[in-house]
C-alpha cells in the first residue's frame, strides 16, 4: 500500500452534511482504484507492462469485435498500432479476451486476471467482457483516456485477480434534452462517460412542455414549431434530432452496451406537441398555445376524451419505437393536472362511457391504452409513480421519484420498480454545495455521499418481492442547466457515485474508499475527456453554525477573519496579493486574520493539481455609514409602477408612464403572481423608495432576488440578468443604528425559464456576527 498526503477540509455545507476542522492527515491509497468497486478483488505482486508488441488476442467473433474496439482506444493514447487477432492458442505476454457462457456469474459478469506474464479478461457475455475491459483500462494510468498520443509513458498494469458482477441489472442516468439541448457529439460524449463506469441505461427525455426534440415525419410541426421556444429576452432556443441522428446515437450507445430508453411524455408535459397541434388539448381555441418558456407544470395537457388524441399518440409511437431496440419505453405519466379534464365535455363523456370513477381513473385509462400500443411492438411500459393513481396498468414498470412509497407499493403489488427518489439524493439537478456561490439550481441538497449511500431496496418491501427492484437511476433534469459545462458540473461525480451504488454489493461499499479512488484516479480520467466536473468550493460558515452562507463582499470596522470549509475533504489554497491561486499557493489551515481592506482569492486543489473555480472575496474596512433623522416617518415605501415588458433595470431610463403608490413591505413590490402563464398578468416593473431602520450599529448582510437594491444612495446589490432564484449577490455594509435611505427595483420578466413573478420579493438581512437571516418587516420601512 502506498500513501498520499493531502490536507483535508470538510464541512456541513448545509444542515444535512458533515463537518470537521482543517487538518493534515495521512490517507492510505490502494494501488487499484476501480470504480465501481468490484465484487471480489485480490491485489497481487508485480505488474504487466503494455507495449507496442503486446498481442491482443480474442477468442471468438464477439470477443474479436470488442477487442478491436479497445485496440482503437488503446492505440489513440499510446501511439501503438495494436491489432486484435483471433486465436484459441495460448499466448505468453498477451492480453487475451474471451467469452465463456458457462462462467459462474450473471450475464454482465466478468473475471480479470493480471500477472507478470499477461492479462486474461473473460466475460459471461459480450457485455461482461466489455465491462472487464473497462476495469482493465482503469488499472492503466489515467492518461490511457487521452484523445491524443502520450509520450514517454510506461503503461504498467498492477497484478490483480477480479471476479465481478453487478448487484443490480438496471443502472441508469436520465438526460433531459428538452430544457437544455445537447448536440449529437455531446450526447455521444456523455454516453462514453456513462459506459466508462458501467452505467447501462440512458433514459433520454425527448418531449416536454419546453420543447419537442425528435423528428416525426407525419407531424412536421412538432419540430418546425414544437422544438422552439421564445426565451424571456426574446431569443429563440431550439433543436431536435432527425431520425437518422437518433439511429446514429442509439447505435453508438449500443456499441458501448448502453441501452437508450426513450421517454415520450403523456398525458401531461405535452405543450411542445400542443403548441404544434392545438387540437390535442381539451380547448384548442381558448388561447394561443406556445412552447412553454417557463419551468414548472403546464395545466393544458393532452385530451383523452378525443379519439384523435390516441391516434396522434399511436402515429408518434409508430415512428419512434422502430428507432429504439430497447425492451422498455418510458411514457412519463407524471405531473398531469386534471383541471381541464374536469371541465371538458369530451373527457367527462369518456369517463361515463368507460365506467370510470374520476379523472384519476381517466389517467390510468390513458396509460393502459398506451401500454397496448407498446405491446404491439413487444415493448414494455415504464412510467413515473403517478401511474399508480387510478389503478396501475398491467405489467407496467414504475419509476419511484416522489420518495420511495410509490416504489414500495408497486413492488409489493408484484410490479417491477426502478428507484429514482430525490429523497435518496438521486435528483442530481440539486445543489451539492452552498447555494450562495454555486450555479443556480432548482432547490435542495444532494451531496455526493448521499448519492453513494443510497440503497435501492427499502426495508418496507416484503422479502419475497425484493427481486422486483430492478435498480436505480440518477435524474438530471435540465431546467437550470444553461450550458453543457453546467450539465457536466451537476452530473459528475454524482453519476459515478450512483454507478457504484448500484453495482457494488452493499457490504462492499465504503464511501471513504470511493472518495480516495475518485480523487486519486477517476478525476484524472475525466480530465482527459475535458469534463467540467464539480470540485467543492471553499465556503464560509455562518457564525455559530455548521451551515454555509458564503459572502464575496465582507464589510468590517476593526478586524475580522476568514474561516473556510468545503463540502467534501479537499485542500484549500489562497492568495492575498491579487494573483490567481495555483497549486503552489499558500494552504489554508486556520482562519485568516484581516486588519485592512484587501481581496483574498481562494480555490480548492485536487491531488492532480487541478483547481476549482476561483472565488475572490473582498474585505472592505469601513466606518459606520451614518443614519438620517426622519421627523415624521410614514409607513412603507413610495412606489412607482410602470406597465411594460421590461427585462432589466437599465430599460427604465426615460419611462414616463409611472403610477405612484405605497408598498408596506418589499413583498408588495411584486404586484402579481404567476401560477401558470405570463399572460395571466399585466407585465410591469416597480420601484420602491424610502428608508430602512437598522436596529443597532453593526455590519449587516443583505440578500434579495429583486433586480437592484440601492443603499444610502449607492447601487448595493445588482442582480441584472441573473436567474432570480436563491440570491447569489449577498453583500454587507457597516451601518449605524437608525434610518438609511433605500431603493428597490422589481423587474417583472422571465430569465432562464424562471419568472420573477414566482419570487416573493422579500429582502433578508442579518448582522454579520449572527448566524440567521431575518426578513425585512413592515415596521422597518418608512418614507
């Protein structure tokens, strides 16, 4: 065993994490760093060296195909010209690939033996052999993943004996291309990364309220209209895959033993189709239907009262299903509001004619009809756990996402189940660090350790029903994944944690070991693929709390200090001279004392030398800003409201159609609330001016999602062009007790799918020395 020294800082980034003080420890690192951890692994002595003369021998045609695949991969990084050959003879000093149907393991099982004389990889099937070769690649130096030749590298493989098979047959990752579209090459790269860690299912979410992404030749408007949405700033966002591109991607995935499961949503989440063909909904002439540019749930859904709706679904599936060899097809079935069905005469007639009790049973009726359509093609149906409502369709498989209850119920009923609960950390669109400094996310906290520790079999499932748990899936919904870099940042390394969670037997799982294998090996492999994976950022704890409340602008009057922590153990480096941190910068080991104004730049450092994003934290030494005297303060803020479609505060210059008023609280600056569509309200912007009362002298942090906040006559917080969710521009100032001039600007708009009309426009504050934010109340505002 060799040892690696690195500084560890860990924290409880939010209340549900773990924490520790900064220290330097010695951590043993094994020579073998395979992820997922194999079922049985014995390290041997010595090693085998791959050279340009190493024979690559396949025994059997299927093994030869796989051998050629890996020969191409090996040759790319080594610069060798290895040729896979077919032979049943013994070969000394060779890498031998073989398939043995009698291997006493599951169909994805394999054995791998490395000694000084050579390498033998045996799979029960071609898939097992492929996974054995992936493990072999992980035994080689990480540079084996390089897309170009690596010079002067010794390609040594440590001696080892492995006997391995997965704990679960379904190991999945959802990719949502409806909210954030991925190019063909980006999808292929993601498939490569999934297959590296033995993920064998890619759930491909192809239709949504926010966009239809698959070509249907019988219905061309699905792509000419349904694939495009108009964003809040007026730009057009779109993209779709032709059927030829779908075939190309499916073949690419199949070659890497990743089965793509398409999702065609019904009866809800169908605005991409409804905008294209309004007759699909209950009331086609009620309004102009557009591809939704807001996140959230659409109330207008497919109309199951019309037979033409089912003909459309059949026609779509007739074109979709031949493109996907997958045994399973996902039909959604989730988040389907039934408000339109309750008032639709066609739906009410259907309920009566079919002897259904209510709209929940009408949904079940819709799902059963979809299941019959799939059955004609020999396909099986998967749906989200809402398909349990109103009665579960025969032979349907349930994806349990709203906690585990739906999965428990379905399994105990004898239905197959795939576990995907957000409560288990499997919604990896959630935060994995302090929301004040992380890219905006939908909500919540799903740290790496929570994903890793998920056990797909809840204790509440009867022992004789546990075989119905097929496995688990990590869901990466794309509402806030505005770039592919952010998508990767959310996905990795949490997808890798899911891979081990469902491959490795529970008794073999060890999070600390996984963390070391990630730091010492897997990250370096991702670097070769230029993956923008998550590296825990240095965060600041709230005073007296283990939670984080990071702040990039800190006011102080005398002296202060900077305390840092990270959501996972990692070295922190920093500079105080304005330069960018490097691997050679000072290590953070204890709070940094601050006596004068300065900027401290901090970053997290991996053992490989790669740095996280740099945070620049400004410390500003201030005198207390003086309060003003109000002789007869009147409650609330003076407001000016302008009707208009504005996007940022700078557009208010020159506006003349102001209407004056008073807002008693900052929440009243948001005059309306959107429940479903922006056309429910008259768009406007509001400016509120007055004074805020500070209770005592101190340095105060303010936090708001309003577009701008002015304090004592200066622009203090500026959220221009930000997605107004979970403020990331908190700022502090030294203030004397008493009244201080303020101005707040609310811009009613949609940024990045999030309408500011969903936010409550509150303003929060806390004394820098305190650990809790409070909301600015009516008694603190006057004019």
